[in-house]
C-alpha cells in the first residue's frame, strides 16, 4: 500500500532522479553482473504459472539495458539460465527456450544494440541448447562482433564449475598435443581458456543477486574472486532502477582492497 501511495504522488520518481545524480558523481563500476533470481517465487505470489514469472522478468531486462547504458556502464553479464535450470520441469524449460528465442530475435532488431554499439556474447555450454536457438545466438553474436562500446554477456546453460572444467579440458588437450608445457600453466593461461576469454574486463566489479538469497549459485566462480556482492530482497520481475542505483551506491561506499 505504501509503495503504491508513494508511486502515485511521484515520490519514487523524485528519489530515483536524485539518486541517479548522486550515483553519477561517484566511481561507476565498469562491469556489473546480475543473478536474475526470483521469477518463479514472484509468479507464485501473483498466482501465475512459473513460466509467466520468467516472461515478466524478461521485460525487466529491456529496462535494465536502458538503465545501464544511461549510467555509462560498459559491461553487463546476466545469469539467465544455469545448467541446473535445464533439469527443471520440461514444460517450464520449453517455455524458457521459447522466451529466449523471442529475446534473441528482438535483440537482432533492437536499435539500441546498433546505436550504442553493444556486443553480445553467449557464455555457457551452448551445445546443450536447441539447434535453432544456437543458430540464432550465433547470428546475433556475429552481427554485433564489431561493436566495442558496450558488452552484454548472456550466461545461458552456464555453470561456473563447468566453465573451469571445460577450461582445464582445453588446456589438457593442448598439453597432450605438445602445445603447452604443464609447468607453464598459470592464471593467465586459465583465463585465456574460460568462456569469458574474449570479453574486456571479464572480472565483474559488482555482482547483484535478487530474491533475497545470499549465495552465488555457481556463477562466475573464477571471475568473481574480488567482486563486490550486493544481495537485494526483491524478486527479479519487481526489480526497478532504484534497486540498481542503490546497489551501485553500496558499491561506491565500499573500499576495494583487491586482497591487499
């Protein structure tokens, strides 16, 4: 009730404008990653089917892109679908795949992607996705491969442990072929074989998780070593620009020692 009243009198808009101005005065994180959690619980609360929660959540992604571009954030990584999610009820997974097809198709026609030069990259075991979706993702990546002002990474069929395992497998194959000396394996070589190898600033400055859960759920395990985490008690479909601004302000108030 209070939230509705505040919205009607414009208090949210006033606070959002003020907070935007304050955040823009501080040091902006170059790479913001988000764990988009709480779609199903939001749907349950609103007496909807679980897949409808994903549908509403996908609409927030469109707004998120606008907010991040407005704030000048260079890189965004969205944890949209984990390898574990693929084991959910087949009907829910089918709806998620249909939704992903639509979002990829929309992105290929989105003027913001072209005007703001947003390079889109899919991260994960993409081979686990339906062939037609893989093809559309490949087209989207190819069409945006020359852009370098902003970077939008979609973690789909992604798992942090799977990423490290796949990197180890690549390095092992190179070692067997004689292209890599095991004694030369270091952090730089591991990073060069991760899904994020070709992404500038692949280590997130800030990772935001919605839904109130306080865990990383197998997300960017290697890259998040020195990331700042902010956990928000809001389900993803209800995420607003104010929530993003608050998370960034929290980030700006912290002192990043990077292990020193």
